[in-house]
């Protein structure tokens, strides 16, 4: 039997655990057994036990000492039960004891066999295994072909601090499964927080070095996105547009993507539309989007045709300085 202690007020929590007798409160129209009574010789799991009020901690401690069930509204014990109690919390109970929010005697009564699960960032060797597991799991749920993860993307998974632990990793992988178009998960497929946030503590970095790092990151991100379009046939509207609109990429990175394309089309925007796998009728829409977001680059500087030589001066004419 399972119960979340954080989801119920004291009165309902006590009733859920120990049951109640008829007429003990409004709506108690019959006797009702509690979870502890319904699990003889079994296990009751109390999640978020650190959220219990001091009063409920006293009630739980009394049960652990005696094994007796006294239903809410009853004037004597109803029965004794033999139940294994498993509890969990995300709080530091020893710190709670120091602040007076958790009873020390209850802590030692519960602390028979203690399993401490480190934060995900403290067991980085588990991250690739969990990523592969959730990729397979959500691939089956959403009927998506099994995805592979590039080395750069896996490095980003491992480097991220995961403040939400496995739950956050699980949600991120499901998002990746739903959004990734190609067979390989690249950096371009990952949420911005995984790519942009550094797992290490902040260091004082000279402004010049910081600018170089930002430029290198923009270059790398742009190359990733260009590769998705040029190599895997992804459209600009599905590979680049969603990331830019969700602010997972900057204007500088978008300009770099456009620059890569224009270098290949000799500055021709119509050919760029074709290169980025968009229909020809999207030409005006594409240019309008670029101009709106100040990412339209002058085509002249990408033209590689040789410059014209100056015409010779006519014979018999003298030039003056």
C-alpha cells in the first residue's frame, strides 16, 4: 500500500493510515479501515514522510512502538498489525531535526536500513545508461525508430547538473524522442539548457576569452544545424525555425547558419531556399522572416565572381591629379 504524506492534511492523513469509525467527522457514514490495517504482513510505503506535521509524527511514532491501530474517533485500540514500513523523503531529515521540524526519536525509529540515493550529477556513469533506457522506452511508446546519440550530445547529457534528477532526464529524453527528425540525436536536438549551461562552478573568465567561447559555441551550433539540413534533408522550418522561436538559438547563430548557406549558393537566396529544403514558394516568406529578425545578410559579399578591371583611359587624353 502506498501513501503520499505531502498530498493530504493531517485529518485525512491520519484517517488514511489508521482508518476511522462511523460518525467521527462529517462524511464518515461508516467504519473504514486504514492502509496499515489493510496490509497485514505486507508493506506500507510512505512517500515524502518529511512533510508530516509534528502531531502526525507523534501518532506514527506511537504506532511504530506498539503496532496498535486506533481508528480516528475510536476510544481504544482496534487491533495490532505486523507491517513493514518503508519511507522516503527528499529532505535532509538531520537538518530538519536541528531546526525542530522533525522528531529525533522518530528519525531513529525509522532509520533501521537506510538507502541514500545520490543526486544524478553525483553518479554521472549512470546517465548514459538511463538515456539509452529512456530512448528505447519512449521509442516504443511513441512508435519511433530507435535513436542513436552522437558523442557531443551524450557529453552534454553527462555534463549537465540535472537539478530535477532522473525525473528531469526522463522528460528531456521524451522531448528529444518526439522532436528529433533524424536517426541520430545531435546537439541541435537538445534543449538549450543542456547545451548552454556549464556543469562546473562559475569561473572568472576574461572578457576576450568569454567572447571567443561564445563565438566557438555559435559556430558549432550553426554547423550542427546546417549539417542537419544539408546532410539529412531536414527543412529550415523544422530544424532551425523552432529552435530560434523558442530562444534555443541566438540571432548570431541564425546569421551563421545563413552565412554557411550563402557561401554555398554564391549569395543566391533563391538557391538557398532550395538548399535548405524549402519549397520555392516559401522564398518571400523566408526573406520576410530573416528581415523581421535582423538576420538578412547582404548577398554581395558572398559573390565569388572576379572583380572587373578598370577600363583603359582613351588615347590622347591626359589625366590630371
